[in-house]
């Protein structure tokens, strides 16, 4: 593999990675993007509902912040929330200028006090946004892309990241931005593409990166039974209702996702009734439902929760810096504290846009390398997750958790699955998406972020 040095190396091809690459390109930097799969393998591509931002006439950044913090169960980092909601509207307007064909009406989703979600065809936002950014990236002479290239390890020497190690050799760059997505595909029932098993956390921890909030996995309440097909929250915002096997409504459909997911688990088999809504607003989704053998015009659709979004990850400041010089993280693999203990619906793509840009701007200031670089260590084998591990993670770290199961999972050899269990054991309370059957209430003593630094035990920190 070529040893050409790049100004910025971006690992990941979702919205966070594309935003970072395009931002660096706009400032004249040479950029290499790596992805272990292809563009359609990113979680961003599959994102449905939309992008939350206060662009409506009746909305403000302050209102968006209040909703974000309420959903986050007193754990959101206020400075990160402020960055998200204040910069969000301009990021959405940029997408409009680039030609993303947003629907004329804003959508309403759970936890929002206003209609503030910009979507495309109701439920095709991720693919639309990713396609526009991908085309812009492909037209640049300064951005190179290598698909089907796994990152096996970070190349770190004397506390500075020099790049990454791949199966084809090392790649050096003045700055490295990890935008590799989350870990939700470690759960057997998941909305994520199969490759999303927390690789950023695995290689980060191995290199000495601090991690936090790994106990917080958000489960999306309404996923088509027996599949990965997410039925967007915007359906419930338009009036779809959840009913039990007797046809009775049992939950407030637009309550925060953690509440709805637990209510569904408590009921057993549950259905989403779409018969009364304007289904023509969601043409692609209706087509997928029909392909699965259901007719939403005449029958309620069976749904159940699935692992959806990783709230924890590599600890960063508000411009994506980790504790290793030259290494940044953005998007789902980063832990900024912006989501607290429960992500507000449709804040994820906004997070990618806002913090992907911030990370790239900061990464441009990294110093040049010395003339000669040290030889990197030998690369470890590529990480994989067996079907047995996925079933174990789903069984022992699902929507409702107990200490005995978590202790069993903590002993597993997989570094990310073990971290999830260790963090979940340490948080002996229930808060947001983390629910312990033995400690079903929120405990003020845990009002903080669990953080794991190299060579230390887990500690609780309060972030401002």
C-alpha cells in the first residue's frame, strides 16, 4: 500500500465521515477515506426518520436543547447540547443548498415539543443525504477513497497517533478521524448493518483511548418482527398507534424511546397500526413492508425493539479530540455526552453533521511529522463476532438487564461486549436506555458519566 502521507485520514463513510472529509477538503487538505465495507454499509445510509434542527418558525435552539436534555435523563453535557442545537440549523440549510430534497413539511417524533425533523420521502433521509455527500466527495481531486479496507489497529507512538494499520500495511496521516459508527450489530436483534460491532471502541481501547457511557445502548421500539426493518418514529408522529394482542392501545407512542421499548417488552407481542395515517408520505417504507408480506392498509404490523444506537464510545472534547494526540472521533463512535442516557429522536444525523465538521476543523491544526517515522507494531487479526456472541449480548444486555447475566457477559473475550457489561454492572440504577431489574429507579448518586481510562478503574464524572 502506498506510503503517501495525508493531511487527514477519515475512517468511515457515513455522514460524520463524509462531513469531516468534505470540511477538510474545503480547507485545502489532502484526505484519505477508508471504510471496511461500502457506502451502503454505513448506519447513516439506513437512517430513516430525519435530522432534527430548529428551523421551523415556531421553534428555537433553546426549545431543542430542553427536549434533548429531558430525553437524556439529566445526563446530557450542556456544552455539547448547546453546540448541537445552535449549529444544527445551518448544517441543515447547507444540505438544502447542496440539493438534498427534504419534504416540504417538518415531522414530529417522540420527545420533541415541536415539528422539527427534516426528512426525505418520510423515511429515506439517510440514503438521500449520504448520496448527496458521496457525490460531492467523489468529485473532489483532494479526497481519495478506499473501500473494503479494514482498520486492524491504530498506529500510535509516544502518545501520538500516526495513522492506522490495515491488512495491506500502515497508512500515515497528520491527523486521524474515526467515524466508524456504533456497536448495535453486536446484539442479535439490531437495526444496524452487520459490520457495526464497535470496531472504533475495540481498536481505541487497545491503543489507550479513554471510553465512556458504554452501558447506554438505545433500543428502537418499532422494528418489524423478525427483520432489521425499522419503522420510523415519524409514523407515530403522524398518528400510528401501538396496540397489544387484544387490539388495545397501551402506551403514549411519542414518549421517549426507552419508555416505549420497555412497555413493548412488558406486553409481549405488539403491533403498529398504520391504517389511519397517510401512508403515501412514506412510499419506500410501505414498499418494504409489503415485500415482507404485510399489507399496512388492512392489518397492524408486528413490531418489537431492536438495538439501534450506541450512546457511549471514545471520549472526546467538543471538537472531537481524544486523549491521544492526532486522534479524533465523531458521530456514533464518539462519546461527547450530547445524548446523556437516551438519545432524542433524529439527533444522530445532526450529531454527525455538527461534530464531523468540528473534528475536521480541529484536525487541520495538527503539526507535521518528523522526517522518519517508527516502524509500526504487527497488526492483530481482524475482529469478528460469532452468531453465538450476538445471541449472548441480546440475551444478557438487552432492554431489561439483571446483574447475573451482565456478570456472565463481562467475562466474554470480546472487548466491546465485555465493556458493555462492565459499565452496566457499575451503573447500579436504571436511567434512560439502561434498565436494571434489580434497581428499577434512578439514583441521584449516579448522575454522571462512567469513564474508563487506561490503567484505571471505572470512575463517575460530571461533565459540563
